[in-house]
C-alpha cells in the first residue's frame, strides 16, 4: 500500500496505528522525536508514525493524494512551517541530500521549530521571516522542487504564487492548504476552494488534485498544482 | 577603462563576476552571521562594504547588485545598478557551484553546512530579538493577572461557603476578600474582639456589628481541626490576593511607561488586554478602530457574519468603565467613540511615543457630550424572517 511515486522508497511505509493504517517515515535522526509521535520498528529501522490529525499532508495521503511530490534529494520551500510537525516527516523522506527551507514568522512557534526540528536535522534550514516578502529571504533559498504553503491568511494564494514566481522551478509542484474560514467566513467553503484554484490556474499552474481533508481537518482542502514549464 | 561587474552574496562570502560569468574576486566572510544579518536588512556589513569599495577602486563600475541592496551602496555614492532578474536567477540556481569555484567553500556539503549554520544562527538571533520586546512582558503579566484573579475569586467563594457554615452572617458585613480572609485567620467567631477587627482596618461601628452578629449567629460550631484547614485556605487567598495586587500595579506601571496614551484612553489594564488580544502594540496600532471596538468578541462577530444576526457592539472594551456603566442602548456608541480614540492612541504609542494630553481630554469631552444628549430606549427590535435577514444586513453594512 504505497503511493506510486514512492514505490521502492524505503523512507515511507504504512504502519498499523490502532485500527487504522497510517503512514510512517524512516527517522532521519534515530532517537530524536519531533512531537511525541508513535514510533514503530520495521526491518530493524525506526519509523515515526505520521499522524493525519496533526499533519495535513498525512491527512491528504490518507484521503487519496496520488503521489507525494518529493523524494530523496528534493528541495522544498515550506511556508508556515509552524512547529515543524509536517516538516519533520518531509525531512525524513528527502533525506540528507535534500533540503527543506522552513519559513515561519511567529516567534513563539518558530522557537519550537528551531529547537525541536531545525537544530537536529541537517537538511532543514529555518527562516524566521514574513512569507509576504519573499525577496527578503532571497539569500537563503535557491529554486526548489516544491513549494508547500500552509499559512491560513486571507491572501494566502497570492502569497503562495509570489513565492512560486521567485523560487519554484519550472514544472515544480505546489501544495497549498486552503482553510476556508480563514479566507472568508461568510462564503461557502466549496466556493472558496474553487475560487482559489482558479487563481492558481490563472497564475500559470495546472491543478492536479484537490483533496478534502475531512474528517481530519474540517473545512480544509489541499490543492496539488504543477507549474507550467 | 571600467568594466561592468556583478556582485553576488552568499552566506559564506561575496563574489564579484565580470561579463556575467568570470569570477574576478571573492571574499570569504570572517563574520558570516553579522554580514548576513546586515544583508537581510538591506544593509552592507563592514566586510561586504570593504569588498565593494575595493572593486570600485580597481576600476569595476558600475556594479550590479540585488535590488534590496541598491540603497545601501548608492547612499555611499558607489556606482551600482540592479542585477537583472534572469541573471540573478541563474546565479542563484548555481549558488553552490559558484561558492566552490570562488573558493568560499571546498565542497557541496560544506556549502550546505555554511548556508544552514548562518540561517540557524540568524533564526535564533531573530527569535531572541522578537522575544525581547516589552509588550510581550505586558501581555504575560496581564494574562497572569486575569488568571490569578479568577483563582482568587474561586478560592474566596469557597472560603465564604466553608467558613460560612460557622459564621454565615460575616459575608454580609465584609465584601472585601482580603478582610474576610483575615477574619477567618483570627479564628472562632466567639473569640473575635473589637481591637482585632480594628487592626484589620475596619471602622469601629462595623466591628461592633460583626461582633453582635457573631453573638447571635445561626452558624454551627466548628471543630479546631476543621478551623485549622480553613485557615490554611484563608492564608492562600491572602497570598494570592497580594500577588494579584502586585501584578495589577506591575501592569499599570509598565503600561504607563510603554503606552501612556492607550493607558489614558482605555485604562492600563483594559489597554493591556487589548494589546494581548491583538498580539503586540504594533499590531494594535495597525488595527482600524472598528476592529478594536469588537476585539475579544470574535465569536459573536463571526456568527453575525455567517448568519446575518446583529454584530457585537463591544468586546474587551465592555470592561471600560464608561462602556459598562452606560445604559444598554448607548453602549455601542460609547464603545465606538472610545475605540476611535484608542486607535489613535495606539498609533502614537507605537510610532511616536510621548504622552498626548489632548487625547484623553477630547475623549472625556466627547463622552460628556454623549451623556448630555441621552437617547430614549429604542422600541424592541422585531425579528426579521431569517431567510431575508442575511441579505438585509448586507445591504445595511
């Protein structure tokens, strides 16, 4: 039970967690855990169970995301990395040759991200800055394979697109978490998602998949898009 | 003859290129963190500045730099222009290669390590800087104050229930928590004396009343071991109460220093709560008055936006004495006026500083004006049919 892209990849497996099958990633830094996650042993290696209630990317995987748009060696720009729960699993999968630039502006959560994730993982580069101003962190990031955006702002799609223009490779992927109430509480969530995907298409992307994240997160969607070459 | 050059900065050092490809010179930063921090603020640190001046002296001009750095160099009269985006992009995509060829690092792994190290140190420095601001201290103190307040109230009412079994009449004569707790500490109701009560700061006639109430009390006897634990609780109430007083005065004095105008318009504690709710003084200063007016009533606001019901008139501002003492149908207007002045006050406090005495006076005058022109109680609102309500509200907004 693997996603197509990751067949033959040893860094992600499906593990039994209670009654459910959840993904688990090969711990890049054995013995060091990110958020009190469950740990399972597989073929003598330590895997960290990826909780879909804590990570929207795991929720998307369970809800039918066809492929994870990154693999060993990928480079990723992650906006709104928060305390780094999702980032830690991505870091496991991209391995030592990969790199994840994690942008977070709120000092309180950025502190936990730096302390618990970035300090231990050599493929994670923390950036404490505002995702609204991609030119500011120009020094750190070069073009990446994937831009992952989870920032819950009314203008999040515009911010995502601006970052993609500066930092995403041609044919690179965009994963955008849409939290409908953060964009407009008065509108029908479904309408909002359609609206946001339209904006993405107008900015030069194909939409590959739109995944609803219920029951893990209500009124949340994940849009997977690809930048046209 | 002068040659055109391009400056490319990396975490490990800076590189000067000619003809869009040849590396002419480079300089490995001795203090990469300092240089990097300066660059990310659009400034040039001493090492970068020296490097560019040297390049200009050797006849390279103009030098193209990243758009964010133009100001820094131009202000020193150096001949700079902006690097074209497409070229900058090309440089960035080959950043590691450039770093190696320029001799800043010896391998790809080393380049990545250099980038990471600087970014980590910069992130830590930034977090440290962001955690230093005084408003974070005010936010923590006012939230501690609110929590302690809640705890004291809970413990105090428990104490009144408990000691009330023994002396139920006492509550009617002492509304103040600390006095009540002190009387509990004095012990059995029959052992109280006027002198004891006077020492606690009670007036003589009040003390007499308490004693006569004790004499004809309907309360039951209390066993010494029960009284002993009740006293322990009273001690705790007193201790927490003094902590509360302490926190309140700390909030007040910090607010008066940090945000004198918010303090004079909203009151120190309410002002501190507004800052806490908005996240920081700077954020509060960027909010429109209408947002400040309903800060703390988000739930009601979102419900109103969703269902079209009536929006809230006040949030935290309800705690402002002029708002909650106003009659119900005037509160919205009073809250709006106060919020307007707080918005101005916050901007002065955040950006200019200093106390603006006119502000509080103008607010006072305006509130006086409102009071002198009272409105009549409006007739009760008839509920519109739910389906139309949303549309109608929209129009009205």
